[in-house]
C-alpha cells in the first residue's frame, strides 16, 4: 500500500498493491499452469522454493494475491489457498503431526474436522483427545508428552460455543505446542486469533470471504516457517485452489467488511426477536447478554457474526413448518453468502450422524440454523415473524 492504512475497508482494497499490473483496477486472472524461467539458475530456484511462478500446484499469482489480503487481515506473514476449506484444514493437520503424535481437539467442531480427527487420523497413528472448548483447564488436562497440535474452532457451528484463545494459547505455548484455529464463522472482520496467541488460522473461503455462493476454496495463514511445512505437503496432496476461484474470492473479499457488518447487525436483531418469541425455547448467539460466554465474546470479538441457532418448542415438525413458510431464506446447507440461508440440522445430518451423536452435539429435533445475508434487516425480521406463526 502507498500509505499505512489502518481501516479494514481500505486494506481490503489495497493490501495486494505492489504486485504485477499496478495500473489495473481489477486483479488479473492468471490461468497459465506453467511459467517459463529466464535461465537454468532461475529454473532451479523457482522449482524448489515456495512461490507462484513455476507451476500452479506450487502456487499461482492470482491465488497469491488472495492469500496476501487474508494474511494481512489476520496479521500473519503469509498464506496459501486451497481447493476447499477442508483441503486447507486437512493439509494443515497432516503437515504438522506424524505417527505417534497426539492432538487435542474440541468436542464440537465442523463435521469434517470431527471426522478427520476421530476417523482418519487414527489410521495414521495419530490420536486425538476431544475436550469441552468452554473449559481451558480441559485443554491443559488433555495434553500429553507427545501432543503436537491443538485444533480450535470459535465460534463453533451450530451451537455457538466459544474458545478462550488467550487462555488456551498460553497453555500451548508454554509447552511448545502449535495451535490452529478454524475462524470461518467469525471472519477476520469479527476476530483475529493470531493477535490472541493462535499460531495458524484457517478459513473456508467459500463462505464469508467469497460471500456470493459461487466458489469453493480454503485458505491457511501463519508464519512463513509454518507455512513452508504446509506448502511442502500441499505439493503431494495437490488440494490447491483453482485460479478462477481465487479471482472470484478476490472480487468478493473487497466488500467483506461491508457485508459482515450488515450481517452482524441483522443477526443480533433476529436473535433478540427470537429470544422474546413464545414459540422459541432458546437462542444461541454470542451477541446476546443471555449467552453463557457473552463476556468472552465481547473480549475477543469485535462483532458477533451472521450465524445463529434457535430451538423451537414444537420440535421437528415445527422446524419443517417454519422453513417451509420463510419467503426470503433459502433452505440450503452452506452459508456465508449475500442471501439468507436456513436449515434444520436434524434433517441435514439425519443420514450422516446417529441419534446418539446428534444428541452429543446438542442437535435437538427443533434446532434451526439461520445464517443471515445482506437483505434489509426489517424485511428479514418480518419474514421470520410471519413464519414463526406456523410454530
């Protein structure tokens, strides 16, 4: 940047300045898979180092632009873009542990992370202990001499539990253990885990960063030393983001701060409406005073996000009726885009999780997950109120 901008909105627009094509208002799309070298020495250099000027599986100029903006927002040195959020997370975890190592994870994670820690990694000789993320002492108690990594996610979908980053990272750092956090649902607009001691931040770019329901990508940011380890494995796994998806994400990220601020405001208003409604048993949203971890949310978040869940007193059928009556919200599984998305986890995960696992995760039959878009707050609240009459 030509000046040291502190505003997030300005940094979103200018954090990748100084790269190629300085006079272009929009970033170019680099679709070329190969890049030619000047001479033999240059070929040897670009073929063996982390960079974006040799072969797209090693890096791509368009993806490097996107990683640079995300790393700037998160306060990290550098980053990498992957084909999906799970591609980013899986490559990160596998790059940092070996057979015989131990991971501490959370009892509540995105289902893909849970399955990786509990089903995949034991086959490679890596054990995981899962703890209640709301209790920092539980992390300390779970650590073993061979613990190499602590995997975090905050807020966690869909129950909106939080992890106290400073407390957990103090425990980890004293023992030389790396911490990696999936911060997808907070976004860099609402929290910066690295500022609070986390070593690695991971995102599903598909969601709030891309923000338009039209791309699949993931990103990891950290120190250069850590990222080189992750990059090295990415050469083998090959889960590298497509340049076109990175180009779409660059377009989306420019307006992320504006979108997220609107989503924060609408979600808080919706949570307050739902908390007062007689058809609703309980609302889960860290921005509410009634949330058990509200004070922690105020300390480590600058906004509370566009995702909330609520439990209907009428149970399973009430959830089906509510979603059927909503006019603005789409019934879909993913989230984070410009349009509001609503889903019933008991329906979404019925074929993938047992009733016991659903209960363990707190996924009651009448639980509804609402991810607000950028519709006018008043319009969405009116739609929500008319749908609740069916319950």
